[in-house]
C-alpha cells in the first residue's frame, strides 16, 4: 500500500480563454471533511459558475472511497478529469476543488476536460507530497518509575503521546506508525507493556 499524501493545502489559478480556474487542494481523511471544504468554497465564491471537485480517501490504487462532481459542467468533463490526475499521480487522502468563473468563451467538451485536468495538474505541481504511513493508536501500561523511559522509547520511534492517565500505574495513549509496533514492544521490554485492544 504505497501512495502519497498532501502535506498542506495549496491554491493555484489558471486563466483559459478568459475563464478563471481557481484550484484548491486539501488533505482530508473523510468524505465529511472533503464536503466541508466544498461548502466553504461555495460560500467564499458564491458568484462563481461552477465548483467542480474530486476526492480520494485512502489508497488511490485500491480506492475505498472516491467521488467527483461536475457541478453543472457537461457530464464527465470536470470531476472525472480531476480524479484521473489524482489516481495517475497516486495521491490519496486529498480533495481538489476547481472554482470556475466563466469568461464568455465556450471551451467545448474537450477544452473543458483539458482545462479541469490542467487545473488539477497545476495544483499537484505545487504540492508537497509525503509517503503515506499507516498509523495506529495503542496504550502502554507502565510503573511511575519507568514512565520517562516509556516516553523516550515512543519519541525515539517518532510516535506521539496523545494522553496520559495516572492511577495505580501510568497509562500512556500513543500514536505511532503501524510498522513500528513490534519495535515498540521489544524496546519497552521491562519498562512497560503494550495493552491489547479490548
């Protein structure tokens, strides 16, 4: 499962035959998040003619969730070309939204397809892409005396500590790369125990 994700949002702008194509790309992890960005841009650019988009949640090579919308453009000329660019570049957990201000010159189906694919490609060219790393959240049970050592091990594996609960023992809730879970168990050895999910 090797694909890339977007580090942070990007915006680009193209003018094609007097039409303005303003493109936004956002990192997302759910359809709800993706639709939130679409709604925000519909409000921000309420006077624009079209708000066309495509998103991929998860692995673009084995899509669990993808969607697109032509938003009134001729069928297959906007959302699908945007989606094709994302799939071709193997980018997941992303939405690209293209806001179009019509400039008075009709582009025709081929022209529209090229314009929307070109707008998506312009955004991809601006993206800082990172390899996708599946993360997992686990809990570590430790004694008070070994809490600092547990924290050190988690940080050395580039994990993050999300929550700490103190009672008779210390429970650390952490997030780290799924691939590092065995290393975590080995390196904690006597200092802490990774709890199995109930």
